[in-house]
C-alpha cells in the first residue's frame, strides 16, 4: 500500500482512552499530517505513555476510531502496522548479547520475509542511523556494555532503521546529555521535514518542544486536552495550567524561553 | 573466530563423534571398515542406531533449550523447566512399576509429556492479561508436582524395577534405537524453525518490542512454546530425562556464534548432537561391561566445561 501522501498519516476521531481509574483523554480528535512534529505534554501520570501505546495499537480504547494511513488501526495486523508505525518505548531491555549493528538491524524485521536476509542496503541503513546518532564507533560493541545514553540512542537507531512513516517517541531525551538531546531532535526533525514523516513525542522539556514541535497536544488531566499549533498553544498561561505551577515566558529579544518560576518564599 | 571455521569445526565434530561411537564400545575398538562380519553387525546394528539416537536427542534438547530461553527470557530455562520431563517420567515410571509391558515406555513418556504440555498451555493462558511469568510459574509448579509423584513412585515401587527407573530418570540410551530416517523429521523441523529464527531475535527483546516490530507476540509465543515442547517430548521419549544438554549447549554456542538465532539454532543442534554422542559412547564404553546412564556423563563433562568457559567469558554479565 502506498502512503496516501495528501491525507493524514495518523488520525484520531473522538477517541476516548482510559487506564484503570485514570481518564487519559475524552473524545480526542487530531490528525497528524506528513511533516508535522507533535509534542505531547502533561504532568506525571496523566497518561502520555498510555496515549502513545493506544496510538500504536497496544492499548484498547473505549470508543472512537484511529486510522493509520487511512485504514482503521484495529483491523490491521501487527505485521501490517510495523512497517508504517514504530515506537521508541521508555525503557529498552536487551536480553541477549549482540553488537550494536545487529541490534539496530532488528529494525528491518518488519520489512523482510521470513526466509530473506538483511541486504547490503539494510546494513548501510543501520550504519547510517548509528553514525547519525553518534554511535558509529560503537557498531561492533556489545549492546550490554553501553551507558544509559548510548543505550537510549541505540534504541532510537533501531526505530530509524525500522523507518516507519509514523514515529511515536516516549521521552526520547531521557538519559541524554544536552548535546545529545539536541542531536537526536535534529535527526528526528530532519526525518519528519525532509521525508514527509510524522512524529508524536511525549516529553517534559517545554523549551525543546517549543523549538522542535510544529504542533502540541496538552493533556490536562481528567480527560481534558488541547491540541493545535505550537505557536498558539504553548503560552505561559496554558503551561501554568497544565503543570499546576507558575511558568514564565522569558524573552531576551533573540529567543523566548519558558522558565519554571517556583513559588516565591517569604 | 571466522564463521566458516566455526561451521567446519562443528561439522567435523559431528563426524568425529559418530566415527568414535561406531568404533568404540564395550566389545572393543574397531575401525568400521576393517571389521569382520560379526563386528560389522555390532557396528551397524547396535552402535550406529544408538549413535543416531544420541545425535537426534542431543540436537532436539539443545534446540528446545534455545527456544525455552528466549521464550521465557530467562537464561536459566532449559527444556524441562515447564515440567515436560516430569510428566514424561511419571508416566514412564508408572509403566515400569505396574509392568505395563504391552505399552512401550517411549509411548508412555510421550503421552506424559504431551499431557503436561497441554496442561501448561491451558492453565498458563489464564483469564486475565497474558504474561510470561504466569506460564513460567504454571510450568514450574507442575514440575514440582510431578517431582513429588516421581518420589512417591520410587518409594513405593518394587525394588526390581528401581534400577531401570533411576536410569530412565538420569537419561539412558540403552534401549534407544533409531534408524537414520529419524534424522529427516529433525532436519525438516530445523528448517522450519530456521524460518522463525529472526522472529526469535525479535521476541528476545520482549513482548512489547516484538509487537512493535510486527510480531503478534501472543500467537508467536504459543507457536514456539508448542514447537519447543514437542521437541522436548520427542527427546524425552527417546532417551529419558537427559540433563544439562538443553541448558549448557545453548549458552556455550551463544559464546561461540553469538545470540543471532539464525546461527545459534543450527550451531546448538550440531554441537548438542555431537556432545550427546560422545557422552553416550563414554557412558557405554569407558567402564567396560558396566554401563552408566548418559545423563551422569553429560553432567560430569558438561559442568566443568561450562564453568571453565563461563569463567573465561567476558561477554556474559
């Protein structure tokens, strides 16, 4: 199936999601178009991960419909979903020893038949993804011997090698130093912009969201939500309401930055 | 180590082990091609079928061990962890105790193994969300139950059959005679599994990761569980509960060829087979007329070999 280039890659119509007693979203509707980079913001425990899992078809939603490239997600098999939608989960466990290149190559799995082996092009993709994320020198290193940040970038490399049109990212900047946070967001931003993909990313760094995301979804709790272009929604007022603490917009004339103001002490 | 060297080495190892098994026995040492007629009959009617049985059993157990370890995401898992050998043992021992000579022991063992397999399958699925832990616990508890029954049978059973029962429990190839045709289903099964090998690599990353990479993990889990259990059931009915092969060989081969199941499964099959052939040859030849259960030899050779490699390995943490 060719991607319907004009329509949304992922569309939600009046989707309600809950996990246990927590209502994550009520009647959530949004459409993620090619080239859009969505940020999902919300306080701890509001259900960002559950939302992403729902979008990946791994958590049942109450009602509404999710469409992946114009087809209802619920009717697609995992085998049909995987080449089109991938997700970077919050934690990655490596059960068995393999080197980084082999680990990244696992991302080609949904594109290969049972009997076929990874081609030279697949290997080149894995190398390229590792290099892009600054792991080029570690290609032959065991995935068991990586630091937290390296392991995080390896998981992202696997997703890039999987190369789906819809990238779901659960706090991709976890464990990363500032330079690497910027590196991976640049890489992701390029993929979204230049290759017509869409990314939906849960994260806590408001300023990175302001910088990289074209759109944001704010999960306010109790199923309430706001979705729209970043420029409209990412304001000090909305953020203060979202996180239930005082957040100020600081503008030095070159860039606007949100700052956690804290409670003034007497 | 270059991979060509590894594969050549493994194939040579299998050939040498079969040659050794044919040449050496309690009746003495003879090269098969220089043997007189009587010895040729010993070689081709006794030693070779038994060697093939050992080769098949070793391969089955090693492959089943690889599958169980990835299935349960647990390096301690072996083909018997879910109680399959226990079920087989209870049925086999009951047959021996009650003198049900009209039912062959392998058939009884296979029935017991299948029964356990179905029980774990039905009980392990549960009603709530599916989990590997539930399957593991179901199997381990069933295994403990079978273990108690085995002790009971041993305690109450007639002394006359005690020795054969103990041999069966430790694994014994004395009565196992397989023609070379048995290798055919094994090879076909391995071929089919090899098509699933990349899925196994993906499953090793956990359920969620597997689902995201296009494996409907639940169906794949049960599919591989059934294959692993069937392989184990076959092995157990051929040779009784031969220990250590299914635990040690997968780990050894992971140290040699890595964790990619496309290399690991065939390597484990070859090495597991050769290992059991050598162990069985020693068990029946090294102590003259007195034969040992092969399970004792696999442990006696396997444990120090494994500990040595584990000690020297930098890749296991």
